[in-house]
C-alpha cells in the first residue's frame, strides 16, 4: 500500500497509470469522512458522538 498526497498521486499516475500496489489518496478519504460526519450532525447527532471513533483517548 502507498499513501500519496495529491501532487504525488498526480505524478505517480502519469508515470505508472496501472500500478502493481494499492495506492490510496488520503484526501479523498478525509473528504468522504467529513461529508459523512456533516450529514450525521445535520440530521441531529451530537457532534461529539459523531466524531467519537476518530478521537484519541
């Protein structure tokens, strides 16, 4: 597995558009999770409860 930022992902994709390893774009994951949390909070969930699993003890 390789974690890349947007610039690195763009450059890597230009050089190797079909890599042999899993490549993950962390920014897309952050955007997906943020959208999911926003929906939960907008629908009435307590913000502290919505983010609980992402918080460190």
